[in-house]
C-alpha cells in the first residue's frame, strides 16, 4: 500500500516556481504540487526571519512551470538553482517577454 501511495504522489503534476521580493533583489526557487497553497504559505510567513522567504519578503510569483512528476520538478529546480543570477534574469526576461 505504501508503494502505491508514493506512486500516486509522484504522478501528480508538480510546479517549479520562482519568487522575488518587492525590490527584486532576491530570487527563491521552489517545488510544490499545490501552487496556490504554497504561495499562501509564503505570504503568511512574510517577516518570519527564520524562513528565507519571510526574511527577504520573497512572496511575489514571477515564474512557474509544470512538470509531469516530482523527480522531473526536483531536477529542474536543481538546474535553475545552479544557474548564475545573471542567467536567471536573462531567462526570466525571455520567458516574460
């Protein structure tokens, strides 16, 4: 039964998302299976210095993409986190553009 539950979780659509703060000085990259809930959690944690997004007020969604499953989303998250800040900014301009 546990194996089936894990399979069900990993077969859901998963989001990779990027948040920033009002001055666009930080970027936060995350993964979730419920983007609306996760954005609410980030906004509720605003000002909580124990959390990255709270400390830097990074709760503004600037990009998201869908992945077919959790392993794909995690791989994409790691890829994006490995990029330099300038590459992320150039690609965000292209994606928004």
